[in-house]
């Protein structure tokens, strides 16, 4: 199933050592439902490249957009609802 990936930079949060850590809200809109998850800056590249299998050039472009504007969109991401759940994404409450 094809979906649209939206990523927004959230306010920096302190990690367990008090160091500021960048967080991103990742949401995937599928036909009739959406899934959401928060990932750290350190997790983002792995999430894009490995978990969602986004091509390296598209992942780098997405990260560059996040660095410059704090948000990014990737169209035509192939993912099923089951896979989204396996990746720790939760169905958005408004769609339950």
C-alpha cells in the first residue's frame, strides 16, 4: 500500500543524561488511516533507509529538508498497516 510520509522536527528534549536531543514526529498517511511515531535524530536515518526502504538519495534529501526547514514529505512510501505497527507506529486516535 502506498502512503505519504510526513516528518516534523519537535522541540529538543533532554536525554537521560540531560543533553539536548533532537526528536522528530513521523506520520504515514495510508488510505483511510494514519500511523505516527516519534524518533530521535540518531534513529531517523535507520528508520528511513532500513525500516521504510527509502532510497539513499531520497533519504539524504529528506534529511536536508528537515535540517533547513524542520519538515519534510515523501510521497509513495510502500508500507502496509501491519508493517507500520511492527515498526512501533501507532494508529492516530482520530482514525481509530
